[in-house]
C-alpha cells in the first residue's frame, strides 16, 4: 500500500505568485513537484530538481514538442506530419520516435525539450490568480509521464520571464516599494 501524498506547501497564486514559488524552490534547492489547478479544472505540474524546473506537464495541450522543433528549424512540416502519423498506435513519445527514425539526434531532442519547458512555464504564468497550488517535496509526480529526459532550466531566468510577463501586476510595484533604501546585491547570474 502506497503512502498518501501530503503537500509540504499549498496556497493560491493570488496569495503567492508563481514567481515567488519559483524563488522559494530555488533558494532551498528543492526537488519535488508543484501541482497547479486552475479554476477551470485543468491541472498542471512542474518537477523541480535541485531548485531548477526540469520537467513540465500542462493540463491543456500546449507547446507540442514536434511543433517546437519545427519552429526552431530542426524539422520541416512534412517530417512533422510523417512522424505524427508514425506515432499513431504506438505507445512511444514523439521525441523518441524522432530519434529512432533518425530525424533528430539526442542533443537536438534535449534542445527541443528545454525550449518546450520554457514555453510551458511562460504559459503557466498566464494562469489566473485563483489557481490553487500544492508542492510535494521529494516526489517526482512526472516520472512516468513523457520520456525519461530531465532538462533543468535556470530558475532565475524563468523568474525574470514571469516578472516580464506581468508588468502591470501591482505586486511588482509593492515588492519594489518594500525595498525602500535597502542596498541590493547583484546575483552572479
């Protein structure tokens, strides 16, 4: 009998914006899964490895790997369509089929997966403030989803992506105002 999942942290994006959650995970070097549930019932998940987002699954179909590889110039439309046709009836993920068919190599797959992760995180920043979240420390709830590859992306660049995606968010102004005359130090990254 497996033990029940117990969240180590939970809340809503209204009280704790996604950028704050990312900073928290980064500061503590956490490994675990952040599960987000939007008001429309869509569930999304981000697996963190050592504080860095390493795998993402969105509840809505967004940023398909083949389309990402096409937009990056690694596939053409005919190859994309051919491999999607080959994928039907197989229990493999698209990236594995592309590598097996010799359409891309492993290094290109990792580039595509990393870009896909960035696009999916950007999409998560669009979630409404009423979205609920829970973090499951030490649990990789995405282990059986997709391929085995993890593609950690620098969390600070994703935090910056989140801040830029919501420039009119009053919480940004509040956070800056709260610094007052505090002397700031630049992070090495």
